[in-house]
C-alpha cells in the first residue's frame, strides 16, 4: 500500500508528488505524458525566465524522483474507487492501494465522476485545500476550473492538496519551508 497515489504528471500532479515525497510519504505518480505543457513555452512561471514546456516537465520529474516518488510512466489509470481503507487505483498493469488520491488529469474529469465526487456545474467541486466531497480524494488544476488554466495555478493546486494530506498525516497544520541550517 502506498500513502499517496497521484494520477497525472503535469504541474499539478508533480507538485503534489514533490511535497508528499519530500516529506516522507510513499508516493506513486501515474503519468501518461499527456500534459499540455508539451505544447507550451513558459515565460509566465514564477522563477523561470524562459523555458520549453517539455524541458520543464523533464526537470520536474527528475526533481520528484530525486525525493523518492515512484513515477509509473505510461501506466494509464482506468479506475479509482474507495475500498474502505482508502482507494484502489486500477491501471492496465494491475491494482494499487493508497490512503490518499490526487486527481491531476487536466480537464478530463471522468475519474472524479466515476469516484462519486460532487460537481459544481461542469467542474469538480473542491474546498480550499482541493479536497473533493470524497474524503481523502483531491482534484487539482483544470478539472476544478471552467477556463482559468495555467501551469502556475495548477502547481499551486497540487501543493495545496499535498499540504492538506501532510497536515492530516501529521495531525497539525503542516508548512513546507526550507531554510538554511544556519538560519535563526
């Protein structure tokens, strides 16, 4: 059983995986490499002056795996279901159990609908932490927005989901700020 299953390897999914893996949670990312970033060039991403979207995704994957996340490249998730102890994530290659699931599948909301998440119109209904109506299931990025789709917003949604998962796991509000060892 894994702690966190992330479905989607774009900015939202990789951001969620970065925070959870970096902070000690066993994290698996299922990525079919369908992110819109492959067709973009980033000029409007904070801290990046100019970068090809594909290069950004490759760098992000390297960073996420460096913190211990397991990226299952080209392993498509076909279903996500509650199983009483968390979730069962079904792929073409098998089934995986997870305590938490982060849906980061862009504008494809089918898995959220199949899981029974509430919708507000055409988008998945989430709270400020990106948690859906299904406890411990999170929806991020384009699936929770009508049209305001952008890489930085999506990454922020993934981070919000991850910080809420970490807060639940640690039993208190969790903050992820890195500081130099000599900072006072």
